[in-house]
């Protein structure tokens, strides 16, 4: 009980100090074209992708709802529900089909439950301080969709005048034609329907870069008339998607200027896979961060992750790809600039690939990594140094080691600081903290407290990590410095 009380007091002091102390750091200028106003509740949020179909044996909203207390305690801020719409029957893949083969944009998949079940789930999430976004597939529908029957003129056609898939491999869906103003109006109305009828807080938009940015700009504008929303685009202007030829990739979609709060950090994801496998040194991360900052101001959100529904099913679990470096990489995605995302089953240390088109329930196995992710996500939630899109925060790379297998940095915001060091090698490495500000630090996982500064060293185990949070200094009336 005393330990919990002390932790609660620490969390409160971090938040108060971050919010109330005078700012002495330089704040980066934000170019005027970046006009998105992020919801206030997103600034310290992490995101959790919910595969409702595979989450429980029932695969329903009601069954998933029982997990909300656990996810709340884990520190989740935003729940992203994979598509909730009915799945097409024609040319479906597998027994259940792809959840991204949408049959009706304004209906709920009966396999998941009812509209009232979804409403109840959203209400319960809100009651627990979490927000909910829906997966939205604007680019294409199923072959037997309501729109294909009622408005065939809203679809692109091949030379013979037949419906066609947007990508050759996507044979279970057909491509929509956004040159049609009526389609755009219908789609915006459908987005508004879910905000109005289910009180959702935004959308994760599938292959958003294949849909005109002008449409997304208008959609965001219209949605904001109802409530502040959070919009996540499945896209990365720094990384061409695998399903497009490089000549087909638009690296200048401007999705983050007026329409979206966040895109994927796909280039970083691929890089972290390569670094974890020893194919690139850890300092390649610095080059990535420089490229990111060259393209975007620090106010922009990018989503960091080690896995997702696509990656797990098609590329393999993080344990297949990252092996013994799976957890160090999870630490990096939770603490580098950006919003961390956890996919269903990661807290269960899930090592299998979930089947995409068939029922394949997650084996939770007692949630062996629940505490691991709780410590990371609650640190993100409470510490001002880790705020999303903060133009006044600092990222300081520590010249911690000559080893290409070690990566260490400090993130600072006014009086708060978080030190992170990961070791991807087979031997322990000592990290010299040459530029670390003096203070008392607590290691987030072991809870060991140490006085450290620029002359200190930290031993990081093989394939391990250390995360330190700076504590208030009682001799200086709660100040860190």
C-alpha cells in the first residue's frame, strides 16, 4: 500500500511539474500549413489495436468489453477497433473473409454483435477514460456491397467495363472512384453516422494515401463540427507500401497538414526489424529521426510499433522477426518520439501468426507481458518528457557506447526526464552517461533508485534494456535540477 501511495505521489508530481513550471527550452516553430489541432486527450496517449474477431472465443464486442478494466490499468489511451462492418460474401477469402472487405458502411457485422453492443462498448471505454476509433476502409468495398448494387457508377472499371480490384492481389474487393462528388458526400455522411450514432472518437483509415487528400481534408472539417476527432492514416510518406510500385507511390500526400493527426512510422518499423536482426547498426535510427524531422515539424504524430494485424499475419510475430530483441525493440517504440501502438496479444507474448480470414482465438496464457507493457504505457501517460507532438520537448542522443549494438538517449521536457538504453548484442554493455543531467533516477522495471549524472555508467544486459525516470529532488522542494 505504501509503495502504491508513493508511486501515485510521484505520478502527480511529474504531471504538475511538467504543466506548471516555467518553460526555459526553445519551442520549435510549426509551419503554417500544418493546421491539425490534436485532441487534448491524445497528447499523452498510447494506442491499442483490437482484433475483436480473434480476441475471445466469442469474438464479440460484449466479450471484448470484459477486458476494458485490464486495458485501462495497462495505460491504454486509444482503442482502435478493426473494421466493424459486415464482410462481403462474393469472392471472400477463407471461411470468414477479410474484415477489410466491407459490404455495408452503415451497418454492424452481426458476428461481432449489434449497434447497441458497440455503443455500450464505447460508453464503457469513455467511462474509463479511454477513447475509441473505428477502422475505416474508404478505398474499396466487397464485390457484393450495397454500393456496388445501388451505385455501380461510383466504381472504377476495367477496359471491358467491369469492376476491378485496386491491387491485383486484393481479389475480394473492388475499387471506388473518388472523382465522383456523390461518392465523397456519401462517404463523409457515413463517417458522420458513426460519430453521431456510436459516439466514436475518430477513425483509422485504411490505405489512406490511395484516396485523394482533398477528400480527407473535407471529411475532417465536417467531422469536427460534431466533436473533436482523432484521425490515423495507414500511410507513411517516408516509405512506399509493398503493394505499390515505386513509380505509383505519392510521397507528397500532405495527409498530416489538415486531415490526419497521425500516420504510420512504416519506415521506422522496417528499420527496427533490420537493426534487431543485426543488418544495420543502431545509429541508423539517428539517420531516420533526422529524415523524419526534415519532412515534418515535431508537432506531427507518427505511430511506432513492432507488430500489427498485417505484420503479424503476413510477416510473422515479433518473435519470428526480432527474436531475442523483441522486448528491447518494444521499449524503443514506446519511448522514441511518436505514439506507441500495442496489438492484440502482445501482452500475452503471442508467438503465432493469427489467421486473417478464419477464426483463430488468441491464447492469453496468463498475460505474461501485462506488467511489461503496463510500465511502458503508464510511463508514457504520466511523464511530460514523453508527450506526443510536443514542439518544446528535447531528444538528446547519448554518446553512450562505441558498440553499434547499443542505443541510448534522454527525452526532456522542462524538469522531467526519461533515460533509455537498449542493448541488442549478445554481451552486456556499459553505457557512459556523459551528457546526463545530475539527479535521482528510478529504473522503471526494477524500481531501483540511483543518484546519476554525467559521470555515471549503466550496465545493460545482453538483449536487454534500462529505462530511468527522473524523480523530484526533496532537497530542492520538488525540483529536478
